[in-house]
C-alpha cells in the first residue's frame, strides 16, 4: 500500500498513516466503521444476513417510517421532481423552501430561517459570515466539527473554554474588554456526551460582554422544550440566542439543515455565507419529509412522550449494570469504558448479541473517555428492549 500511495502522489507520512490504519482494520474481526446495511425496517437493520436492533441512530422520534412522512416525500417527487439542480441564490429556490422556513421560524420562535442541503453546512454558515478578523470567538471545546469548520474559515481570534463550564468561560472573558465583539459557539445538546448546555449560567456570565450567541441544537430540536422546540425553549431563553442551527437528520427524520434567527441576521447570512451561496438547494423530497415530520411533532405528542419514557427505561437499565453514562441527561447516551482496548470487545459483543452501536475513541473523545455511543428512539419496542438488555448484560459481564 505504501508504494501505491507514493505513486499516487501522497507524502511518505500520509502513506504510512493510511497503511497503518488499513493494517489495524484488517486485524479486527469486525471493522467498527462504515458498515453497510442491506435492509431497514423501523428500529431493525439487516447486516450481513442478520437482523440487528439499531441503537445508534438519531431517529429520536422514530418518524423515518411514519406513513405521513413517506407520503409527503412521494408527493414531492411527483410534483417537483428529484432536485432543483441549483443553488438558492441562482436557480434553485422553490416555494417549498419558503414554506418550510416559515414553519420552522414560527416553531422556534424566531423571525426568519434559512434551510440548506446539510446540517453541517448550516452550522458552518451560522459561524463563518458573522465573525471578522477583529472579533473573538469563544467556543466550547467539545463543539461539533461543523461549528469548528465554520470557525476555521474566519480570521477571528479563538479561545476554547471548558466543556459546558460557565466558570471557564468567565475566566476567558476576564482577559477581554467588554466592548470587544464576541461570538459564543456552543451546542444545545452535546451528542457524544448527552449533556444539556448550561444556558442560563452561560448567558449570565456573558451579560454586558457584547456577545453574539450561536447554538447548534441538532440534538435538542424535537427532543427538549415545550412541544420539542429545543434547548433554548427548554430554558426559556429563546430571545437571548441569536442563531439556532441544526439538522433535519435527527428528530425530523430527513436530511438538510437550518439556521433560525432575526430577519436581518438571516438576510445577512444569505448574502455572505459561502456555504449558502455555493451549495445546491435542499431537494424536494427531503424538504417535504422534514415538513411532514414537523407536522407530526406538532400534532402527535405521543412520539415525544414515548421518547422520554424509553429514555428513562434505558438509563435505568444501564445504571443497573453499573455502566458509566457520563451523566447523560438526554436520549443520546454514551457508555464510557475508558480505553479502546475495552471499547472494542464491548462493541463487538453487542453486535454478536443483536445490537448495533457506534464506537468513539480518543481523539474523537477526551483521553480516558473512550466509549460506545448509543441513542434511544421513541420507536424502540418491548421486544427491542429485551434484546438490548440481554446484549448489554452479556457485554458488561465480559467487560
């Protein structure tokens, strides 16, 4: 492999790293990443001829197979075709984009909204155009990659503060003039840890500090707050968060993303965000599925109720097995095992017992926090829980 990569123009160091990664993968009985499923039905997936319970999907409300969502996607294909084949700025804007944006803005309690083809793009666009070279960005060190990607495109100074730690943020602010323009980047729910942002405390620390708040609420939208309106609504501070961004690939069971805020901020984003200007528009079927899922969220509260009922049941199961869930408060529940040597056999045993999860090891998580990342859904059934309980009991016993 090294010789092939060198011939292909890769540097020696890159070629060596690629070869080492391939060697490691080949030594494992099961590769932990890039699995391909040959079938999917509700909470079950088919993998190499076996049916597994999916326990790492972000389908929090279980709406992926909801008949209203599927019907909406089909109707959009028949009405609009498969794609806009263009960016919103030029030829790609459609009436269904505007309808979805208006509904999302109203749902989130904001003046306006912009939807993009991916949540990653939306989160980048919520940062990149709003911070200049004379500004300071203060970011939770555990922010999602999409926020860091947006931060990396600015020329601003950047300071990381301790994860979900208002005291650490206060210390960083103590070295700055109050009048300095500052952008604070954080998440509503940290998907790897399952932690809810300490928003009231963070906002109190930033009072009179000229801060502009950008919050990625991909894992809080549809999960927290009255009717699933998200983390800011959960704490009653929606008006104090300038931009709320996120993804449709979680609670809304689609793909694409959004940024919601004041009308002036959204109009500025549309004319200054490279991710918005140069990206193809959200396809018809995905927009329709997201809108239908939003309709279901607003009219069928039982899905959100089932999600939290299942979350409590799942947490109790893991805690009864004395597993470390890192203080998760949400349906995103990590099982912290502390090292890759412990994580891999635990993850492998879960698959053998019929449960699919995802590994996450350092540097994706802090050293000593290597974990199996799981997520519960409103759609998980009693039969699913029986398989899950047996699998975790077997994995915990082995560990």
